[in-house]
C-alpha cells in the first residue's frame, strides 16, 4: 500500500534526524495531532474519533498549541456521556451520528458499510481530519461489555467483512483508519490493567480473526493496540501480537498506534512494534529519548518506526489534496436514516406490523418516543447535526385519520386507552448510566420500570409492539405476551425516522441479529469467568463464543444469531457445490437460489454455515462461513454464489502453530438464521494433517499404535537394536498397548533393555520429521 513512497526517500530524512526529533515524530503532539518538524519537511497529522461519527473537539484540535495536553481533557473525552451531548455544543463540531456499530452489524451489508465509510471519510475531509480512529471491532463476547455498542458482532467473519468494507469506504476518501482495539479488550472492567487469558485457538479463530480478515482485505493505514494485557503481556508492548502475528503472519505494513495513554513502558512498546505513542506524554517521551541515547533501543528499530510514520504522513497529506466532496447535513441525515432502517431487527411479529391504514387509534407509550437514545457513551459519542424525534416522525408518515396519543408511563389512564387502542407502541431502552466506555452493564434488563410497563400494557392489549434501543442483547421476560418487537440498537440521529419507516412498512425490515440474545444472563457463554478476578479474566469458553457456545451446550436462546423477520417471505432452493471435497489450498463455489415468495420487495440475509465434527481438535457445532443479502422484488429469484476457500474452513493447531484441515465428513448448511436451516449439502474436508500428535518421549503406546509412521520407525529401530524380525518388533509394540508408561519406558520394561536417551531423541526427531514430510504432501 505504501508503494508510492520509495523506501529510500524516507531513509535520507530519517538519517538526518536527531534522537529528539525521532521521539517527536513517534509521539503525539497534544491530544489529537502528531508533531510537525518543518526542518525535515514533516507535516503534522490530525486524527480524531470515532467509530460511527466524527468527533472533532475545536479547542483540542484547533489551538496552535498542544491542545488537550492535560489529563482532564483526555478524561472529558472518554467519560463523555451520550445523555450530555448538549453540554459539548460549541466545543465540538457537529457531525452526522450514524447508527452505532452494534446497529450496523445487523445490516450484514458490505455495500452499506462501505457507504458508511465513504460518508465518514467525507466528513473527515470537510473537517480537515487525516485519520479517523476506527472502526472498533472487538468481538462481543458478553452483551454486558460497555463498548459493545461500538462493535459489530460475536462472530469474526461478520466482524471482519463489515469492518473491511468501512475501512475501504473511509480510505477511498483519502482518509486513514485505525482498526482497534488490538486485541482482546472485550470488557471495560479494569480495562487498562486486566489480563485477558485467552487460549491460542480462541485467539486465532475468534478474537484475532476479524482483524486478520479486515487487514488482509482492506489495508487499514493504522491499527490501534489495546489497553489490556493479553496472556500476561501489555498489548501495546507485546512483540508476539504486534510483530509476529500482525506483521510477519499477516503482512501488515502500516503504523501501530497506541490507545490513549495505553503504553506503560515506552521503550518496550517501540521494541515490540508500537510505532506511535498517543497522546503526547512528556514522561514517556523522556523515557524513549533516554533509551535511544543509551542504545537500549537500537537505532534500526526506531528508524524503522520513523519510516513507517513518514509513509503514513505522506499518505495522509496526499489524501487531503483535491477538492472536498460537497454534501449537506440533510443529505447525510437521510442516508443515516436509510442505514438505520436497513439495520433494525424485527425479532418478533405476530401479524401486528406493519401499521395498517385501518389502525386508527394508536397509543404511543414511553419517554423514548420523545427523547430517543441514539448512541452510547464514551470517546465515540458524536455531537449530532440534528436528532429525529420518533413521535414527530411517526406522526409525519401516518394518515390524517390515524391519531397518536402520547403517554410516558403506563398509569391507569394509559392502560384504559391502551385497552381500546388499535395499536400500542412502546418505545423503550436500557438504562443509560451503566453502559459505555469505562463501565460494563450490570444486567441485561431494560431501564428501571420498563419491563413492568410493557407487561402491564400487554395485560390489557394484544396489540402491543415494543421498540427497543439498546447497546447489545437484552432480556425480554414479557416476550410471549406482545405482538411485535423491533430492536433498533443505538441507531444514530435518524433513528426516529427510521423506526417510523419500518413500523409503517415504508422500509421492509431486513436486519438480522449479529449476536445471540440469551434468555437470561446466566446463559451467556463467558458467564462463569466474567468479569475475572485478581486482575485476570480467563476466557474459559475458548473457541465457543456466541452462538457457537449456545449450539454446543444446546441452550435455547431468546433469539438466535442471524435471526430477523421481514414483512415478506423467502424460499431457498437448489444448493449446489462445484466440488464435494475441499483441501486447504482449494476453493469451491457454493450456489443456491433465494426467492421472494411474498408480495412486497425485501432483502434477505442468507447465511452459510459449516458443520464439521472435530477430530483431534474440537470444533463448535457450526461456524458461519459466508453470507449474502439480496434485495428481491415480489416473485423474484436470485442465484447466490459464495466462494469458499479451504483456508476459510481451517482451524488453528496450537501444537503445529499453523492452520490445518482435519479430514472429516462435513456439511454445509444454508440458513435464514443459525437455527433456521434451509438447505444442506455434504462436503468432505481433505486432511492437511495426520490425525495424530507428534511423538514425545512419554507418549503412551495406545496413542502410538494407530500412527503407522511412528510404528514403522520404532519397529525399524527395534529390529536393528534387538536383532528381531519386523513382525516380532510389531508384536512387542502391540503388547505394550495398555501400558501406563510412555512408549520408550514400556519397551524398556518389556524387552528388558535400556534405550539410550540420545537414541530416543534421534528416533523421535526422525519420526516427527517423517510426519512433517507426509503432511507436506497432503
Ligand atoms: C479509547 C479509544 C479512543 C481514544 C481516543 C481511548 O480511551 O479506548 O477507542 O480512540 O481513547 O479518544
């Protein structure tokens, strides 16, 4: 990606820089900028949050001085409450508050995500921002996580694909991105110190996978290291994470930016591959300068980071050339409305919605209909350009014959009105004070009194539709008693209009849940280990995150991953595979037909799952491997084609330190959700590995005997050593089959001989090399 800047052009600049200048280049200048160094023609870069809206602080960015150097300024950003955005007026530039990550995640729509990115990029250009600090893509391991409203999904494929599209959109406008937070920052509990203890398979297959997909597909200009520790090492200072995985395995060439004040040991962070330390910290700069002057950090290391920074600065300023695309706040608001409508999820509908013309008396209950919750709290919180009032928006799209009566609570008068109404709409949300950056939610319930309010209304009317604004999953104890539920998540400034569009059917809902909704908190996969203790948070469920865990434990969720209703119906047919066997380096085409069998246009999120039994390595019952979202007119059919690569089906083998396919009979399932299979086809996975572990000194004979390569090697050794026939050697081996001891101790005891350690070591090495060679040919 940096090809337009030959490496040697920067070498000259770096060679001429003093250590102090290098430190300046690799550190923030105030809160949101990097340092300009005019002596070397180095220009500053301006960056700002966020993940679904541009958060531009006028005093912190526009001052000539180092804006936001004091810690209070930093805290005012991360502690920003969504409910207090009005207070920030005048200090912040208004920007379109698009639907938040957990809302957009339900769109399953890469084109829409790309459009979101394009619009965010445009707004950055208009404000002179070079680098937007997003998207945030941590896996939503628990719905309690304070920042889950910023993130897309519990599934790495949805996360990776959607974030890649946003990145492509933003960067298409000449604005950089910072994919964050790398890695395993999945809760706000002790967020700058917590040690996330995650096994290697869960890391590679779940928590890092989204980053891997996004980086390989969309080349974000920067990636942001996270606040937490990962398996004992501060993420911002972790050479395994920032160098071995990110750069060596995935080929990332951009800049690693720290999360704000996330570095504890600046020299260690630079040594690990952390290029840019944000925001400016005199102490950390002094530490780095001392380490450069003393040689504790080698010149080659700092120079490499400097060259990466210079590449980034060149990209940013090249991107800022040319005219800024013109747009109006109204245009972006209209697009935000369409995005919100395309992402909301109709999770239940007993024939109540859409609103029909004959529904004349409509009672609207709940404070949220007047004052909607449109976003979460923290550094992502955006100062919206305008906010739709849901009630007003609904009124606008209803006919003159339809009357809306607005009540904020379910008192006796409201219940009386509701009992005779044609429709009761309840607008509700979770309690704002507990979720957001810096604090996790404490329950999955709605705000105080809300469940009781809904239950009371449902007791007097069978025409209750509930509209829920929430950061992530919520419990719905009254679910069987209501006619419809529309989950909007935090849908941004145009939420009110978008809800009106979906309720009336002007927009046919097409969002599907990108997380599982549990019936109760105790069903959540990580429940037993959350939130950790003594500074350690063990991700005990391993690879079985989200729906993988509900499937594995056979727990019925409230709503499964991938679930969402439409006002039309769809039929699936004719699943075909271009081959029925797939190897690690192969690709096959999977095709099927989706037909709109109803009477109105609609889009359907069709999902492709792999069901592969584990062999030596355990697998979840099913894993999402592809998806598509065709928009279909009534009666229209579309042939969907999804390319599946063998490597997409692979699992990480921690023993071999690589992706492998085990040879198993698997199935592909096309579904309308993770629990609504429509079509299936058999698929054979060709093995890329032998089904045995490598031999060790203490491997028990029972585990050696099925391994022909090991048996052959050991028999050859025994034949030579004991002067017996190969058949006798094999018989000896078989006699040991139930032994408690390892293979070599067992043989020594049975044959009454001593096998020298060096010979054992040599034999093990030879056998394992033969296994390697066999696997290389698979
Ligand atoms: C957040 C980041 C954000 C940064 C700057 C940090 O506290 O974790 O997501 O980009 O602040 O606001």
